[in-house]
């Protein structure tokens, strides 16, 4: 008699979901907040979240929307018609990209937008080229959609920007899409117009899809400029998916409103998918989003000024540490220093051999929370968000400098 399989001999979790790791950035943020709740003075450079409140006029729009009984009911899965129109108008205003409201799908934040997009275009085994360092969610969204992420790494010597030659070397007969982001999370890298155009024309030449994440479009500094890929390379429009959202521009990370802009067949497919996953996005948040997008950009101008000041503080302080190399970010609100020159050295009786171990040591000994580069596909680095108050920024960096100054041979 053959013994029946026992629950212990079978996986209780599907292979696809079991292969997905948790968001390291959110995990670090949760750990730091737990330590703070326990009374420890932890300074958090972890989550990518502006330290500014959502502007009052947007909040008031949500309050008004709460009292409207129409918002107490289901609405179209693709988004409120007024919001889809506002997104189309905002896209033309901000990047010069003209799209119809029917090309817009409103999602529960940028993460759902990315997953919906990949779910709509990928079949099992399709490869997606993902420049690294990458935001931790990108490759996981590819895997959840059945695709295979293919990393292409650019280091600090290249200002974390990949070249067409690198992309071509990674392309195979299974390559279906390229993921492109500028300004970048986690590095703050911003591609020039010539670089964006060259990558777009390479994608057109090889008939590839491109998913381009534009969520940091308004957070660029100095002489850097944001360039929308389908504007510079209009031939790509029929195979380009733009991801964006309110989180960074309007300090609305918790409101969970994002969107994709794509060819209508992709939007229809992604809408069908969303209709079974979540239905419509929260109506009150959508109403607030209409107000946000219909207003001016004064809120982001205030944040951008503060972030610019902070990046000019954080990068020199990081580069003062022996063994640390940090390029100046041109966008977003992250510094991404290489700490390979610190690894293996003795610090308070320990020898961290990886950036994971170093981040754990920094949290325990300096009470500073940073995210290790392993989360972004490049061990040997740390990500520090400078979207926190100036006082905490200075104190945290001072602690970090003091700890790493102890690194011995």
C-alpha cells in the first residue's frame, strides 16, 4: 500500500508566491518603528516617503467626498471618469505626452500599476530586462506575472546608468520588455535626453515593450531634467506603458492612488484583471486625486527645495567616511553609497561581510536604519532616503560617521 502524501511532504504555499520575498524597505521601516515604539531613538533612512503632510486643500477635498453618498458605492474599475480625464490632462501639462482618458487605468498605488501592467503583457518565461540597482518591487512583479527578470548592473562609476550596449548584451530571443526608470529609486540617477532617446530607439528596433516609471518626474535637481520616453521616441507609443502616481509629488504615500497609461488593449486587459482583484480604487482618495492633479505644483516645489538642500548635506557627509563612495543623486530623494570599502573591517568586535550585516550593525550600534543593497540587486551598497527632517538627517549621519570611523583593519 502506497503511503498517501502528508501535508508535511507538500508545500502549503504555491511556488510562485513562495518565491517572492517581502519588501525589504517596508520591513526595515517596520523594524525601526518598532524599536522607536520601545523607546529607542532610532533615526530612519529607510522608507521612501516624504516627511511633509498632504496639502490641506487635498485633505479638504477628501472630507467633502466622504459626505457625498455617491462615493459610498462601487464605481468603474478603471477609475472615476473625472480622474482619468485629470490624469490625461496632467500628463500633457507635465511631460507633453498627449493621451486619451481611455488609455488610463487608476490603480491602488504604483505597485499595483506595475503588477497589472506586467500581468497584461507577459506570458510564462518571457524575460524582462531590469536595470540594477532596482526598486525592490520591480523583479517581484515580473515574477508574479510569470516573467523572468534579467538584471543589468550599472555601478557608481557609471552613475548607476545602464548603456544600450549593456542592454543589447542582455537581450535574448525571450526578451519581451525593458523596465526603465528615471529619476531612479534607489540611486537618484537621471538619464539625459540623449540617453533616454537612445534606449527608446533600441527598444523600437527590437520590437520590445517598455514599462517606464515616472513617479519621481518632478523631483530633479540642478541642471538635470526629466524626459518622458514616449515623448522623445513617439514610435514607441504603441508598446510603451507609463506608470505614475500621487505618492511622491503630493506627499500622498498612504492614499494609494497610482495609474498606468498604455495602449487601449493593454488598459482593457489590465482593467479586467483589476476588476477581479480589487475593483475600484477608494473613491474618496480618487476624489482627492482629482483636486491634487487639477491644482498647481507649489507643494512639490516646496518639497523639492528641501530635498535639494538635504542631498547637498548627505552626500558630502557620506563621502567623508573612509571606504564609502557616493555619487551625487540628480533626482528622487535617495543617496546610494558604495560601502564595499568598509566590509570585512572590524567594527565594535564584528566584521560585517555583507551590506545586510553592515545595516544590521548600524541599526544595533548607531540606532540608524538604512536599507542594504541586496534589496536592490547590488550587494555592497546602502540606500539612505533623505526625505526626513534636517535635524534627524544631521544627527543620523553624525552617528553613522562616528560608528564607521571605528572600522579597523
